[in-house]
C-alpha cells in the first residue's frame, strides 16, 4: 500500500460510525417471557385434548354397540330388556349417557340446531338418516347401528348403494367432539388474546423496529 494513502484510509476508518448493540425493548422482553409459558400450555392442552376431542361421540357409540340384541319397542328408550328401543330412542339414550340431550324423535332432530350436516367423511357415532322417519348411528363404511323395526333387535346393518334403502343425510351432534379439555382450551385462548392486546396497547413500531 502506498504511504500517502494510509492517512486517507485511517481517516475513513475513523469517520465511519460503528454500530453499537442496542438492547431489546422492555416490552418485547415482556412479550418473550409471556410467550414461552403460554406456548407450553398450548402444547400440553394439545397433547391432552387431541385424544379426548372425540370421546363423547365415541363413548356414545361404544354404549350403543353394547345394546346389540336389545328388542325393538316403539317409543322405547331403554333400559334394554324392560322397555327396549326404537330408532331415535337408541340414539337419544346413547348420547344421554355422555351428557348430551337430543330431541326425542327423528323429525325433531332434523329440525333442531343441535345437529349439523357432516360435510366430510362420517365418523363412528355420527347420525345417519334414512328419510325423515329413521335414524341410525354410523359404524363403518356402509354399516350402521340401529333399532330397525318391530320384531327385530338392535343390530348392525349394511346398506348397499343403488338399493331402495340408502341414507338421505349424514349429521354430527354439536360439541360431541368437545372433550373435557375444551373449556380449558377456550380459557387459555382468551388469556393469550387478553395479554396480547394488553401488550400491544402500549407498543408502537419504534418498539418493534428500534432506530439505530
């Protein structure tokens, strides 16, 4: 390097301002401290609530499967051998065992807001209607669990596409997929939203992107 250029490079080096590390905003530190435990809470809720999310629907189906062999009795909603079941009585009794109250007849079910159409593939325990006069519980593929008619017992029955006896609608019971952790999940969501808003009420762009 030429000697007469050394001074210029030295002067230029002193002239360029050095970047000094800036400390994070206290509000961002607060946000970080809150984020970690809240993320941990949601992970725990997810691990617990995921397997419990379908408990009520599956439990209702499990209870109904244990009623196979019970006699059909018009207007019956159990118990098995003393009163028997009709089609809607079996469904109502199964969901009542998991703490969910449904209208007593198929017509009332179809006009109720307690059931909604099942848009995707049905799951065991979903309601399968055959017209407005017969309701069953979905079991698997083209198989339903139901109390068919007088003289028959509660049974699993396969229906065949193209036959005269095919489903006219698949429905799910509202909140039947809400396990015992659903309330805790809603509470945690409200807490996170509340703290998020509280922090950002006093946060501006300067806190997020500090000037150097």
